[in-house]
């Protein structure tokens, strides 16, 4: 078996179904999936507090480990945390792929 690629899922935790589907699809495709550890919007997390800041930093470390990121831009939505993750991945020369590819920002620097 070849060494599997590592994908880090990025996107708003407002869309847990998108994360679950992507995690399943990439796993069945034989890839290692790094994803969010919790769905802050659903779980009532203070989205401006210290725990959110810690989780954002933790997600950047996941991007460090990944070969590429996959952005779950459901209905074209990309929030500020995800924009930061895209910028970070781009700064590391990592490939950025998108769930929805028909938006004008796809393929551009953030």
C-alpha cells in the first residue's frame, strides 16, 4: 500500500454534515483525514473567546501535518477563521482544494 495523503478539512463548524461527509469520503478514498475536534457553533462555544483561539491554533498545527487542505465552502461561505487557514496553507505552499469550485475566489490568494 502506498503512503496515504493527509488532508486537513477546513470550513465553518456551522456545517457539521459537510465535515462528516467529507471525512467519510476521504477515508474511503484511502486518505488520512485531519478535521475539527468539535463543532463550536452547535456546542455554544464563545466564538471570540480563548477556547476558540486555542482551537484555531490547534487547527493550524493540523495544517502543518497535512499534504493539502480541503475547504468546505458550503454555499460559497468562508468565514474569517477559514480564510486565515487558507492563507496559512498558502504560505506553506500547500495545495488548497474546494468543495464548491464555482466561486470567484477559487484558485486565488487569500
